[in-house]
C-alpha cells in the first residue's frame, strides 16, 4: 500500500480595512481572485460591503467610525477557521486579548491605524492591511493578502496607488 502525499489546498483571503466609504477600483482589482475577503472595520457605508461581496464571501467587523443600523449588526470581533488556522478579526489592536495562543488563534487581522504591518509574536501572525480608503497623512493606500495552506499562514500587503 502506498501512502498518499497530498498537498494542502491553498486559500487566498483578501484583507482590507479603513475604506471610509471609498471603494477604489484598484482595491477591487487586487481582491478579484480571492476565495474570501476580510474587512477589518471603518467601512462607513454598507455599499462598500456590497461591492466586496460581489467578489467573494466577506467577514467584516465594526470599526469606530461605523454607525447606523447596518453597522450595529456587525460584530466587534469575528473568529473564523480557514483550513487549520483560526483567524481573529478586530478593528483596533487594543481590543485583542492576551491569551491568543491558548485560545487557538494563529492569525490576528486588525485595522484602525491605517499603517500596513505584518509581524509575528509568540507564534501568532499579526496583520494590518493598512487603509484602502482616503489617504491619511503620508501613509500608503494598501490592502493585504493572507494565504493559508493547511496549518501554515503567510501574509503580504501591497500599495494600491502611488
């Protein structure tokens, strides 16, 4: 009998945050071939989510600028499992708990700061895709990508406009 050596399926998740009611065509193109999309808050209008849902299923959390009935329906924290990786989504990194590894969290997606960043702490991957909305100060306009294969996750981000 021969053992099967199958490789894990690759899941591509688009990461976007702080759109502040602006759906950039560059962001839609960047996210076009994703299996799913995560929006880490400060959406500011439901039409932004509608545009993203036309591309792929969306998980979104409420940011500090999301108000109204549609926004109250959004959670402040979302947890999803992608293959063997548990992903926690919150708008503000200050709202992330302390026991991530013991809670089984492998990846944390945040927004709020408008600063794209990827780091690893205590075996947990932290990703902020930055802001895909109106330019703030001299920060880049960006979005990110999370690739999950089995129990492995890696992230990247890309500037969308010069």
